[in-house]
């Protein structure tokens, strides 16, 4: 995630795939609630992919990003 720490605008999530696969990524709060789906079962080729993460509505704190591929990894 860049920048770190995240400011009040947008951050970017960089995903580097070593193989093409369907992928999902989402932002969660500390209670496990999904706040944003960044991509959902999207085909990503091998390589680097960038997704904007909206942060203007987030309060300062700790958040998690869950990244999962079709195999559940």
C-alpha cells in the first residue's frame, strides 16, 4: 500500500502476480466488516497491477486488506 502512512485522499494497492489468476481484494476494518471491494474475482495477468483505495471516508486507524486468488491463497 502506498503511500504509507495513508493520507486523506487515495492510496494505491500494488499487486504483483507471479502467474495469471482470478483475484479478489477488499479492505476490512478491525471488526471484520468489509468496507471496500477493490476487485472481485477479476482476471489478472502475470505482472504488476495497481488499484486505487478510497481513503477520504476512513477514520484514522488500522485496516486490513484481504487478497485472495481462485485457489483461496
